[in-house]
C-alpha cells in the first residue's frame, strides 16, 4: 500500500487549498480514509475521516471549513480546506488502516500567513 499526498502550499488567511491523496496497492473503495495534521511542536491530530459509504466526521476545529471527499475510480481522497487560518499551518497526512496495518502518506505542508 502506498499513499501519496499533494496539494499543500502557502496561502493567505481566508484562502483555500485542496489536498489530494492517491492510493495504490489496496482495494481503495472499501477503506476508511483519514486526514491528520501535525503543527510545529505539536502532536499529530485527526482532521477528519471518510468511510467506504462516504460518511464523514471532522474535528471540531475544522467543522464547516474543511470537507473530505473521495473518488473511488481515481483512488483518491481529497481534503478541501476553506477559510484557512494561521492555526491551520501544519503538515497534513493521509492515513488508512488496511489489512491490519497502518499506512501513512508522506505529508504535504500547508502554511497559512496572516
């Protein structure tokens, strides 16, 4: 299993970004996919998740601003980040627990300037 995240960058406060995570080596459509983030000096935290049935859950800090979606044909999961704030600055990781193992993408960095 490989997860490849992309789409990070530098954006001003109030701006938007769309992160993408491409999955391979797995039956993507049955997997719950998650996004985490880790800010400098902080622990990694769960941003949100999407199930195989496209049910979603979000951390309180991002509800109403971030949206997770998936494309089972392209084997991709997306994280739409809107109304970004400086406190959203972090490295964002996609993650899945599949076949009794944990898999992490390499991370994509999001920097929000004030």
